[in-house]
């Protein structure tokens, strides 16, 4: 069983801010509108818009949903590391598994 105690010391704000900053580019890479992305993760378009415009912080739950979504698509998977969203620190806590390999 992995040691998840590191989750308590994670700088969540850093990860959330990095995701919000790069959300328009990640979304565009998949050809998704704000509405498309919102529907995929179960939030409103306004939630996505507010995160992208930095008028409201992205929740940790929404961050995790976006992390999962973008990690499952080859056009965005590698960008998560390049953009410093999925870091070695985060990888030590959350292992992103390719669902296609599990089938």
C-alpha cells in the first residue's frame, strides 16, 4: 500500500493555480469548449470560466477530475508534466494509470 501521508503536506494551491493557468491550453489541445469540459467533469461552464479567469479558485476535487481527464488523453498527458501540473511530488501520492492498459 502506498504511503499517502504526503497528501497532508501538499501545496494544493500551487497545483490548483497551475492547472487553472494552463486550463485554456489543455482544453484547446483536446478541442473542448468550456461547456464540453464542464460536462465531462460534472460542473457548470461558469465554474470552468471562473477558474480560467481566476475570479474563483478551482476546487481540489475539480483539480483531481481535470488531472484524471487530461492524463487519460495522449495529446494532454505529457503536457501535465511539462506544465508542472503532475510533478514527481504529486506522482509520489497519485499514480495516474492508463485505463486502456487495464482492459
